[in-house]
């Protein structure tokens, strides 16, 4: 049933219209099309598509979505298409349609991923009991970022996807404007962390493809061992930015030296590599320096706390499930850890 309301029937698509369009782009010509709703929400819907031997996933905005969601889908497509021929684990890009007469809006077809997600009900037992397979989950997650950092995004036609010039100069102002709209209380350490970020910058900034929400929840792994990333998914926040922010988004949840693992993590990282091992692995594959990673980790914790404050505001206003109240202390913890790292780091 529908992800948002179990009493609402699953969305459907017009397979006759879809088949006619697929004929025009040479995808499984002639055979009937079947479509199975997989998942969805306010942002996008995903359908499993079969046509003879052709097997794909279709991604589209939900019915009635604002016009801007079509632009978002096209943005995702451009990144997915650009990843074809690279070493970045991704779904193969098949075709995109911007004609609303087919399915009501922009959509694209991509390869069907035969894999499992850490958010799909827990990891397979084989990856829990095998220590090397378990460690491989983290190494492979970091490899995904490293491979993104190596893509020649300009040669792939993504020169107009983002605004890399002045990227880090805009971060604090942009996210503090957001925070001012959603704040519910004064958070200890936030002013100090914000000031630190205003006066620090990376040692170097090499623009690259950036996912924007890179974490275990947005990748899939192959069922076989040794552990291998099958695909990075959900590119709706993708841009040309700083891939090391994606790296920091991953390792910021790793414990600082001597600190207990945050119990709010949705995946057990206690048997996985250390943060230092992961950063060294990124450096080995990407060739990029990691001497300024404290800056990125401070930024990631600070930004995540601000993003979560929006959900916590909805709890305070009585507009969201009380389960989200757990974000209240988590936000304070994130800012506290960011402030502590900022005050103790040797990076200048």
C-alpha cells in the first residue's frame, strides 16, 4: 500500500502510453509493459517496469506535484546519465521523457538494481556475522564518494548543474537563514560553531559531483561477497559542489576518539573500520588530501543539526509525530560535538 497512508491504494501508471513511448526510444519494442509500484512519497514515486526481457525502474514525481518537481527529476536524470561510463556505482541510465502527455510529467527509466539496502529491514545475516564483509560496507560507502570525486564533471556536460565558485563562502549564510526560519530554542555551542565556520575554509577546494545526502540509507549493496556497492541512489539533492562534504556526511557519525558511539545511528558501526581508516582509504582512491577533514566534519554536524531542527520545530508546533521529538537532544548533541571539535582542532 501507499507509503504515506496504508489506507490509500498504490499509485498506478498508464502502461499503454508508456509502451507507446518506449517504442519510440527502442526499449523492449512490441511486448506488453507491466508496472509494479515499489515506493514513493512527497518527492518521487518508483515503479518496477518489465517488458519482455527488459527490466528497469521508473522514477517520476507523484501526481499533482508542483511543476518544480519535473525540473528535479530532469536534474536527477542528468547526473544518472553522466555517470554512465564512470567507475561510480550507479543505476544505468536508459531514457528520459519530458512530454507530460505520456505520464503527466517528466520521468526516466534506469536499470533495476539487484541489491539490498541497509534501510530495507536490516542487513543480511551474512554481513553481520562476517567481520570483513561488515567492514567492507563502510569501505565501499567511502569508495563511492572517492569515485564521484574523480569524475570529470565538465566533460560530462554538468558545467551548469551547480555554482562551485564561492561554494564554501555561501554555506554559513545560507544555512543560518534556514535556521532562523525553523529555530525553536537557543542551542548551546551553535554561535561558537557558526563563528568558527565563518573564519575557516578548506585547504583546497576541488569541485566535483556531490550527492548531497550521502549515507548508508542512499546506497545499495550486492548480495554476494566480497562486499560491493551496487549503486548510489536518490540523487534529488545532487549538484556540483564539494565531494568531501559527502565524505564528512558519512564519517561525522563515527565516534570521536574516546567517545561512545551515538546510539541514534540506524546502523551498527561498532565492528566497522575507524574514521582514520576510512579517511585514508578515501585519500588512497581519490588522491585528495584529508588534512582539513576536521573542517568538513564540523560543517556536516552543524548542517545536520540545522536540517533536523526543521523537523523538531514541527513537533514543537504539534504538526508532526511525537517520535520526532528524539531529534531534540540529538540536535544538541550534534552541535555540542561540532563545537568541541572546532575548539580542539589543530586545523587552521
